[in-house]
């Protein structure tokens, strides 16, 4: 399996969302984190499982939470570009792929 590398800004997005959900309901942040880990494992096992966007990167929709994981596959690794809410600031992360 290919190594997962997470963009620094994506890492910040992830922990911000974990904190947000944890503030809403105790334990929900952990549930979100577990959902992310499951999705990352699925992506790592089968990088082509998700839909390719017009930017040439893929996006994976989480099952339980309204978040996309945007990523790109390279020969040696999978680069996580963003953990993006499905209805906030579409494509704000696009400058991370150039």
C-alpha cells in the first residue's frame, strides 16, 4: 500500500472539524476521526475508488459526515489535499494542487 501524506492545511482542517464536532456532542469528534481513518484506509487500499474531479484529483464522500476528502495519487504515495465540508466554500483548496 502507498503511504498517505496529508497537506499541512488539510491537517488543520481535520483537527478543526474534530474539535467542532466534539464541542457539539461529547464523543462525536472521535466518531468523526474514526470515520476519517476508515476512509483513508479505504483510499489507501484502492486509490481509484473515488470520483475524479475536473481538477484531476479525486474526492471521497464520507458516509456519516458531510465531508469530502480530496486527494491525488502519485507513484509512491497518496497526497491528501483537503478535508472539505460539502456545503462550504467549494474549491477553496484548489491552490494546493498547483
